[in-house]
C-alpha cells in the first residue's frame, strides 16, 4: 500500500509541478501579450494624436485664411463704398455751387477744350435758365484767342450738369458724370490715396 501511496504522491507532485509550469508559462505569455498590446495601443494613440494635431492645425489655418479673406473682402467693400460716397458728395458739391462759381468753373473747363473752328456748347435746361449774363461773351473771347468761334445752343442738352462741346460732327460729353466715368479708375485711385493713404 505504501508503494501505491508513493506513486500517487509522485503523480500528485508531478501534476502540481506541471500545473505550476503551465501557470508560469501562461502568466509569462499574458505579460508578454499585455506588454505587446500596451506598446501597440500607445503607438496607435500617438499616431492618432499626431493625425488629430495635423488635422486640427490644418482646420485652424483654413479657418484663419477664411476669416482673413472675409475681412479683406469687407474692408474692400467698405473702401469702395466710401470712395463712391466721396465721388457722390463731390458731384453734389459741384452742383450746389452759386451760379457765379458754377459758371466760372464751367468756363475754365470749356476753355481747356476749345480749339480752332466753330464750336457749339450745349447746356442742361437748368443751366440755360441760370446762365450768367457775360458767360457767352467770355467764351467767345477765349475761342477767338484760339482762332475759333463758339456759341451756346438755345436747345437744352439731355444732361444734368456740365456741357457738351460740338465741333462739326464731333461732340464731346463733358457733363460731370461723363467726365467722372471716363476717369473713374484714376479718380478712385486718387480718392483711395486721400481717404486711406494708398492702403
């Protein structure tokens, strides 16, 4: 009986030893798998954070660029509005001058455009009605100095202000709005420099 008991003890001892080796191996394997999983998880986390940071930076830069573009567009729109308003205010000021100042200015503009030959000046119906007494006489004298003649048409021109100067078949529209439209870009550049210092 003692031999059987010894055999059972040996079997039990071997079984415990085998179990211990299996458990030790399993624990080692678990530690190894766990360590590997941690390393992979950390790498995945780091990769994700790098991608997220790059995406966030890209989104931030895009948002900044978008806001910057919108701000520049609004500033430009505001500047264009201010320039247009300055031009409109200038026109209103020109149109609201006293008769003597208005016709003195018209005289200077007309004299700059006079040449030899017979010219006809057409004015708006409003200007024909308020023309100063010596206006036509002064222009005739200036035209004579340039070797030509000039007269003022009794028929009103379809303009609000300024004049139309005709020599034969050639007419030049020198109404304020037509002159501004002809030189609009130069006027806008000048107004921009005056209003914003060239910025």
